[in-house]
C-alpha cells in the first residue's frame, strides 16, 4: 500500500536538511598528507513532514547511512544545515545536544551488535531514561515494561540478556530503546536487512503501527526498494553521495525518471504490480572517490548518457513548477 495520498506538504517540515556535506580526508604519501576527500555526503537537501516516513535508497556505499548518522550528529559534518523541530542541530554545544537527543533516536542495522551483551533488556531500554534522569527509578522500570508490551515482547523477558533472543526479538528491543524518550524523529538504518524475510514483515508492521500511534517521523534507510515502497510516504534515491531523484512513493515507483532509479527498480526480482520490465541495466561499479568523474557522477555507467553529462553536473530540480517530483538528469 502506498502512503503518498496521505502527504500534506504545506505544513512546516519536522526535519529540514540543507546542502549537507560530510567529507573524509584521503591521506597518503610518506608524510601522510591530505590528498583529497571522500565526499560521502555531497550537498544533500531534503525535508520530512511530521508523522511521515522518508525512504532513502541506493546501492551499498552511496552514502545513505553516513547521511543518517550525520543529521543526528553521530559523526562529524563538514558543512550544511540540519533543523529538527526548528532546532539548529549542527550549532548545538555538547550539553544542548545531549538534551536534543531526546527528540531524535536511531535504530541500528545490526540487532546483534547494537545491544550491550553485558546488560539485561531492562537495563538496555532504561539506559536513555537514566541518562536523561526521567522520573524516579520505579517510574523508569514501569516505562520499560510498557515499552516491552508496545513492541510485542513479554514483560517476563526484562531480566534476560541479548544472546537469549532471536534477531527479530533483538530488533524489537532496539526499537523499544529508541522509543524510550518519546522521540519525534527516528533514523531507521537498514533495520530489517539482517532479518529473515518472515521476520522483516513483523518489524515493518511494528514500525508502521508505532508511527500511526505516536506520530513519529522516520528516515528509513534501505537498499531494498521493495521494502521502502510499502513503508514510505516519500522516497529519495542516492548515488555517489548525492540525491538524484525524489518523489512520493507512488510516483517514484510508477514513473521513475532517473536512469539509475529505473535500473534499481528493474533489478527487483518480482516486478511491481502494473509495471512492465524495460530491461534497463547498469554495468560497472560506483566510481572511485579518489578519482571522481567529471559532470554527472552516474554518466560512466548510464545507458543513455549524452556528451553534456560528461561535462556538467545536472542540478536536482522539479519536473515542473507544481511538482514535488525532483530529478537530477539532463534528460529533463
């Protein structure tokens, strides 16, 4: 089911990201000098409405996870602007950032590695409440029990350890921890990619139910376009650190414009309903950050590249003045 019909874009977005850049230095030589930069995130702008999910897709290594961690300031950002509920996240000092984290949380990809094996489930979920000194200890323990129930886990598991649970159960524990401070915004970084297909649907349904009940906004990061299709209101496609297309879920999946988006959709094993295979394919690998291509970064792999593509990078722009469908391609 597509969510695009629910979009009411004229309210002030909860999350606003403008021209975000996260670069890593490339060093080498005898003196280990800076020789350039890995432009992991290279000028990405997007916004997310309150209570909605923005799906971010692309191949491994395109910068999706770096972008998600950057907007939460879980790693250093080179430049740009990030506002969450009007607050300028990148300008906050350490103390203010700790307070702001109550409103923004993350669900990690690896349910096995993201939970401290030496802590019980009770301690893991209660940790954010302890850090932010929410209520008395008895109140925090009661909240842990409530969160377990919300996330489909029995209260009796509170004093067990992570190794005693399946992958899907561990991810539910991670979700309960993310919910502890009643955040307005959650980055879900490949939250189901390490899970069996049968368990994936359960976790995705849980995320959708939580959004409906609590009005949480999500940035849902995934390489799986079929998963993103069913959970997102809007979708953005990243390539080589940049956003190359953005549209409502319904419009992007039914009428993709960028050749890269088209190729990703054609690679889905089961064709989407009402969509014919066009046999569009891409060859080769993502370009090297040590020697990035001139012009459009996709042009060395693009089946419809034109001479202009090798000379100039196309801007991300709307298809027309009234459209929220944006594409970075000289074909439009």
